[in-house]
C-alpha cells in the first residue's frame, strides 16, 4: 500500500452495519482469517440486533468492522477486524475504542473476548487498552492441525468522565 492510499483511510468514519454491507464485510473476513465467519453468521448477528459497526474510508469503502453481544451489563466482543492491507495503522485500536464507547453507552460494566494465542498483535492491543487474561478455552478455534485454544480476556469499564 502506498502512502496516498493509507492517507485516504486516516479519516475513516464509523456507522452502524447494515444488511447491504454484508458482502463487503464478508470479503474482508475471508481475506483476514483462515477460518472466516459465513455471511449467514453476520446476518444472524444483525437480525439479533447485536451492536455491529463498520469503518469506511473515502468513497464509502468498508475497511473494518466490529460486532458484540450485550446482556446483563456485560459485553462480549464477537468479531473485530481490519482489512489485511490496512492492519498495523491504528484502525483496530480505533474500532476497539468505538466498541467500548458503544458498550459504555449501553450500560456495560464488563467486556469479554476470546483471542487466539497465536494472534500476538491483537493480544498486545488488548493488553495495551486495559484487558487482562482471565482464562483459557481449550480447543476453541479451528486450526490447520486440529484446534487452537482461546485466551479469554476481560476489562472492567469505568463510567466515562
């Protein structure tokens, strides 16, 4: 990616995900993950009214997204992703900040997530943003050679000041 392309996404904006975004979201998902969600999973999340947002750049091109579930004062990060060619530029952090803002606005006190132990960049981001490892789910994720554990991380949300 050249500097001009990267600059076009520095001013990326966020909005709630719509059903007509699902093809673009799924295309990113399929490029970013070896075992991507199906378009049906995304559709089910929207129909269940899970908070789901997209990040888009100039021209409306979707470059990232997040989905979470909320119940009983707790949020569970279901998916957070940035297009592979734009990773490492702060977009994931921006999506995480937006997710936490939406969660706070809905009265969430605790946020949970699972992450692959092999995803060092995501783990570093989550630690940097205040998440702590609280457990492990054995054989949680599909992997080339069977299954991979998940690290379970959590963060207490303090009221916005």
